[in-house]
């Protein structure tokens, strides 16, 4: 190992378009199981499926209809 490295001529990874951020969210067990079953059928990780679904909601500008019982 060198004591110091020269990164003055380094470049960013050209294949990394949009890095993902790690977040912690709480999901119902049924929701996780649903996406895990879909993941097993499709061969995609369940985290990626959840991300794809949420990205689709953003692209379609879907709005959640909440009707709170009073």
C-alpha cells in the first residue's frame, strides 16, 4: 500500500448514471411477501421491483386517494 495516491487524473464512472440512495422504510409483511413472490417469478430482486413500481407511479404522476374515516 502506498502512503498516498494521486487521484488528480481520475474520472467518474461513466456507466453510473443516477446513483441510488439507501433509505429505510417500514412496510407491511404482506407487501414485502407480495413483491418477493413477484421477484421469484421475474428473476428481479424485490427491492428493484419496488423501485420500478414507485418509479412508474412518479412517471404517471399517480396520486394516492386517501379517504379518512371521521
